[in-house]
C-alpha cells in the first residue's frame, strides 16, 4: 500500500489511530501499547498534531489501504543533518503485518531525500520489546538518556520513566 505525506484533512484520522495504538483498551490488543506505563486515554489531540504539522521541516507520513483508510503513521522532523522519528503508530489489529516496517523504510528514504545522514528517536527505556524491534531495523542505542517530561500530554506515568535515544546512520 502507498505511504504518502499526511495533510491537515487527515488530522482526525491520525489522532484516532495514534490514540488507539498507544492508549486505551484497543491498544492492549497490539504489542506497542503504553497503556500499562501511562494513565490516560489520549496520547495526542488535534492541537498537538496541528502544531507538529506546522513546525518547519516536519511531516507525518501515512500508510493507507486500498480504500484510503489510514492504517499507520509516523512523525518526522528534520534537525540539522538528522531526522527525528516519533509517534510510529499502526492500528493495533493490524500490527505484525509489515506496516510499521514499511513506514520505517519510507521514513529513511524521506530522510535521505532531505539530506539527512541519520534518523534518531526517543523510546521509553523499559520498552524492551520495542527497543529490540528497532535494533533489528538497524537502530542503535546512543547511550544518551532523557528525563520523561512531567505534567505533559503524554499522560501520567504509572512508574518512573525515562527516554533512551536511538539512532541509525542512513547515508
């Protein structure tokens, strides 16, 4: 299926997909849920997505099916000669079917076209299965860690959390 840049008209679908992938009961049907780590039903909202879309050097890519329904998405933002990758989301009922892998590959192609030589991301450090998945895709731990921001739209942590930074050289 095609991976295309998302537009402002896609915001409602992106919000629904991202929230279902990370939070709430439906997220628990997939393997990428954060519902056990953060209280709250929302991972994002309209204001957040619109703000991200409007940032210079930023885009969302969307994976759509033959009916034009968004089944996966990823946020990208150029930062100097690197591309930040975040909010990789696949519908929980469609996970483990290659959609995330395809979005990651297309994100790397997009990053190269933007003149980037690396893609980096932040992953909650205790998400071991997810970290292992990214490592299988060629991403490596940088050794850098970042505090999880308190009192944010991400939700209320159910335990102490921090981010681990990962990076892949692409060119």
